């Protein structure tokens, strides 16, 4: 099902791809509507052709399982002094990453790194790390000091291979990480999560993560260990950082990545690089923050 959805999205984004007009949905409807084929702008990015071997995704899944086996569910810190958040925005096959670091307890931004680069790997559900980690790695290595804990926009152990992008980032960077996702990949909570409540998502007797009711929205966040953070600790950290639905580090990273993408389009990459202001010192409103 996920593979079919990935093919559907790819063809809708690449209507000029050979044979796209002959692919139909289960109901018989053309994936690329006939009336729009002549009007849609074909993206300039070329389809990904760098897969090798007869079963490349199976090989990547095996690699995920190897990385997942290295994940630690024990806290790798005594005191949290800083928390980071990283997120990406896209324009075609170009990625724009923002990694912000906030100081606790006042949640003031003390550092931010913005990077951009080509992202040739396609979006394939459950393989997000292969698309986004290269830019995350670049941004992380430009920080003056790593955060105590890094929040990643994506899953940790709430993943079919128990190794989402937060696990890959945590193991490869040797950093405590937490996965915070807006939509589930595996499992479901037994019931809806009320505001401030975390409902476990389990496999047998093992808790993989939590559905966290971070705001009045009916849509919970899906929180799970990335690396070197205990599952319950991950929930406490994320809940304490939620001013609204999203934890503050990820809200800022999301907004800054989108702004970085927009400014690059308006001014061009060289002009933006030469005119970037210092990191903004933002203080969120304190009224809605929950410990």
C-alpha cells in the first residue's frame, strides 16, 4: 500500500514521465488527469536512477535494521541545557534545512544553521532518512556546540524497522534524539489522547512510542525514542516544549526552513547567503506552556 502511494505521488509530481498517462488508480481513474497533461509544468528535477541491485529497498531496509539494533533507550544525559530542532522544506528536488538550538528554560534561540542542497533521493514512505539525513548531517556539523537533545521532524522507533530518521540521526551523530511526527507509520493508540496526555503505542509488551495530545487539536503527535533517550523521558521533554501543537524547537525550524526557501527563491542563493541576519532571539508566549 505504501509503495503504491509513493508511485502515485511520484507520477503526479512528474506528469511528463514516460507512461504516466497509462497508470490508473484502483477505481480506473487516470493518475495524471487528461485535461491537465498539457498544462502542468514538468518539474526540472530528473527521476532518481541511482538505485543499484535487484532489490535496493530490501537492502536499505536491512541497513535500517542494523542501525536500529544500535539504538539505546536509556538517557544519555544528566541535565538538559539545550534542545535542538531540525526540519526541511522543499522546492522540487532542492532541500532547505533549518537546525535551531534553544536554551532552557527560557527557550531562547542561541544558534541556528541554515543549509540547502540537492535532494536526489525520492520521497518513499519509511525511507525518509535516505532523503533528509545528508542535509541534517551537514547542518549539525556546522553547529558551534551540539544540543543536549535534538528533536527530529519524523519518526524514531515508531517505524516498521524500528529505525526512523530520528534513530538514523541519533546513531550516526551519536546524539540523544527524539522523533516527533504528525502522522503514524505503525501501530495505533488504544484511544484518543486528551490534551497533555500521552497514550502508549505498543507491540506486545514493548512500548514503541506515544500518541501525545499536545494541544486542543484532535490530531496527536507521535513521539518515540530516536537514540539515547528513554521513551517516557522523550514524552516529558516534548510535552514541556509544546507552546501550541508542535514543540517549540520544531515549530521554529519548520518556520525558518520555509522562510529560507522563500527568500532563496526571491533573491537567489548567493544574495541570501550574503544577507542572512543573525539568529532571531525569540521568546514564545508562556501562557500555554505545560511542564
